[in-house]
């Protein structure tokens, strides 16, 4: 993804190596899936570090995807 003049830095950093919307959807889906799977595992292992890291990252990627969709930054290839 190329940085446009109106793109915030947090969106660019979140999606800089993602070229297509399909790739971004896969990234967001996997991140949220792993985040949700880490919650019961964290409960079982009594180690919340993975859930504490993956849940905010999943939210960040989802917000980046949402911003990119609303501002039509995806290439038409």
C-alpha cells in the first residue's frame, strides 16, 4: 500500500505491506481469530500476555481496514 497525503501514519504502519483488500481481510480475520482463541487458552494457562497483545492488535488492524475502506485507498487491480 502506498501512503497517500491524507492517510494517517497509524493506518499506513498497519497496512504498509498489504496490497489488496482481500489480503487485509485475511490479516484481520486471522488476527481476531487468534485473539479470540487466546482468551480461553490464557484462562487455562493463567498467562494473559498473548490475549493482552492480540486483542488490541486485532482492533488496530480492523480500524485500519475500516479507514482504508471508507477512504478508498485500495488499488483497482
